[in-house]
């Protein structure tokens, strides 16, 4: 079956970062202590061209870093340089399959302001306030959460002629490195976006 990468379909998603600490005792037992420098490959989805980047390190703690991101996330002058074939990048992940990983997960999304609930954490704060000569409207902000798997939410309006909002969500989760874990982590962070930003409870997994 092979490593499954997120395709971002039916969502506002643009980017997934899954960076985590690997359980050292499991790595030692499996004899997999070999560093892998960052490799970047291109892959294709129904949502457009995407990139996958991976690295594996041990200098301080054993860690695996993976980014999956749509090309349209980047400005035209900052498109990532492809360095390897997709199969070569995925081999980095395959080296530690079955290992427990304590993940920091980041998801980035671009959503029209009109799609956000009026009483939600973003829309409710972006309402313009006026005095006699001055108007004030919040165009970005940050939230820190406690008692939830999501730890941070950052948002900012984009200057693109429309009221589009860029949202960055960071959470924590422990998992196993499996063929499906990246897709599962994308589904999870997308559910958190739906819950905390769009106000949709359905399918929001903890």
C-alpha cells in the first residue's frame, strides 16, 4: 500500500507539518539510528500539485519531521526546490515504521471570512468598531488553549481583494508511525479546524 499522503480535498487546507520525537528505546531496539537529511519531492492531488519534505535526525533527540503542502501555499518566488523522487523521500518515513512518535502537528488553512460563524472566535473579533472620526478592526490574532489537544490558533486577514483569512492551528498528539499516519494526522487537524474555527462539532476527534 505504501505511505499515504494528505491530498487536502474537500477542505480549506494548505499545509500539514508533523514533527515529532521518536521513542528512543524503540529506535535503539530496531537499530535504525541513521540520519537522513532533508529531502523534497513533488506529488499530485485532486487539489493541485503538492510537495512532501522529510528528514530524520538524532543529534539531540530522535525526531522525524514531515511537511506536506500544496504548491499554491507559496508565493511564486518561493516554490520549494525538488531534490528527490517521492519514493526516496517516503523511504525516510518507512525506516521508522511502527515507532511511537510524540507529535507536534500544524495545519494551515485559507478560508473566506463569510464562511466563518458570526459568533466564532475570529469573526466576532473582526467586527469594525467606529467612533466619530476613527474606525478600528482587528485583522489578526493569536489564541492559546489549555485543556485541549489544540494548543495554539493564529489567524490573519490576507490582502487579496477579498476577506480571506489564513489560519494556523498547532496541536499535540501521540501516534505510531504507520503507512496511514500522515493522512490520519491531517484528518485530525482538519477536524480541529472544523471544531474551533468553523464551529462544526461533527467528526471532531480528540
